[in-house]
C-alpha cells in the first residue's frame, strides 16, 4: 500500500547535464545570483535533480538524474567537488516498478553568502512532475525576490502559495502533489530559516564537545492529519474535510461526502481536489534557528534534510548518530540511504520501498 495515498496499487550513475541539457541559468532563476558571485569572485553552484529520462524503467536504488550549473568561467567538476566537501546528497529510486522516482532535491550554495537546501516527495500518478515543477518554480521565485535577504520566512511563505497557484493552473495535479521542505542558510547572519509542507523532515544535530553525545533537534513537525491543530483546521475549512484512521498505519484526509483523496498528510503542494474539497493547505510552517546562539553552546552542528524514505524507519537521533560515523558527508549520506533501503525491504518482505532522498550539511 502506498503510505502517502491509498491506491490500487544495483546503483547506476546519474546522467549529469549542464547548460546543454536545455536548462540555463536564466531558466533556473540563478542568473543574477551567479553574476553577483562572479563580480565578488566567490564560488557558487546550483545542483538539482531532474526527472529520470527512463522514468519507471530506472533501476531500483539508482541515483536520479541531475543537472549542475556554475557561474560562467567556473569549472563544473571543481565547483561540485567544493560543495561536496561540506554537503552530501543523494536521491534514490524506491522499489516500485509501476512508478518513476517521485522525489526531487535542490541545492544552491554561494560562498560566504547563502545556501539553500530543498527536498520534495511527490505522490499520485503525476507526483514526479509535481515535485519537479514545484522545485523549479519555488527556487526561481525565492532566489529572485528582492526581499529574500530581509525576510526569508515571509518570502518563502509567499512563494509556496504562488507555486500552488501555478500548479492549480496546470490541469494534471488534481490527485497528485508533493511535500516540500526548504532550509535557507543566511551565512552572513548565520541563521537558518526553514519552511515546509508535508512530512519531509529537517533535523539539526549538535554536539557540545568530544566527550558529549550527539543531540538532535527536530526543525519541522510532520504535517499529519491527526495533529490537533491540523485536524481542527481541516474540519473547519470551507468546505470542511474529514480525518479518518485507515485501519493500517495512518489517519487520512477525506472530503466531507466522499472516500477521497485519502492523503496521509494535511499540507502539500498540488493535490488540487484535496485543497478544494478536503481542507488541505499549501501554507508552510516556518521557523528560524540562530546558529550563532547554537555555536555558543555546541562545538559541532550538522543538518539533515530528508524525505520520509529515510524517516519511516529511522529515528532522528539515530540518523544523526549514524552519519557521524563517517568523516565524509557523501559517504555518510550513502550509508544512511542504504540503511533506509534495507529497513524498508525487511519490513515489506522485500516487496516495496519508498524513494529515498537525503541531504547532510556540515554546518
């Protein structure tokens, strides 16, 4: 059973594209950011997933295709190697032959300026298209907003809602949607601003000294329909929705007079029918973390941003402890994704796993 929505229903190297793939800096919304980086002679890179060219033909646990963009005159491999020194990331297809990888991810890092990390978990028949389109529209709108540096939380809320308006006009997302979790790191102020809808979770790991254990702080609360705040909003919406336990794992959202859409989350992008008839919303929860204050108490800080392909069977503290066993961020992420895969396989008797996306940042 699809735990997102009730339904009837070996690693290969990713294809890495550049401008020749058809995505330009202007289309990605990164042109002005790159121009500023070029003028200030700072390093910058933009990495995002793109929908796999072979769709459901992609091998299970294979990496998703991606593109890498860098400022004109910069070396692409050098920039990606630079960012991988402090950021590990991966997006692996689950074991579900009927569907392509519906997860997506985005990563923008500009040296001494800002970083932006995002994960998206699509669901429904066009979930892969919804996560991909949401990524592109949201990133472009946020990066080009003149108020981004002044009030990133307000801008993120605005662009989440603007992205939802765009999705409503597409005509293909009535029963398809995506989660979205964005972490914006203002490196000048050393603050994190986190905005999210759905259950793609972000966790801060922190350690006081070498003798102290790692601690974990959940930066996002999974938007589940049975949470009192979410249930009250759904049931008081116009028209109101219903929250019903499905008898298996989850409470799900239904329209007042029908057994649809059956979502196990209370907020998402897309899912037009659920927004119109069952009280769903695309308005994100937003929180801010002052890393300067955290650094006064902790000597080490790391950030995990992952889809529920990771969190379904791994607790926050366990995940933080697991990735610290590896000095290299990419090795740590690879191990976390493999452990997630193995636990899904064990739980499902080797029949199904969700798509798995993980991002680890050494702060």
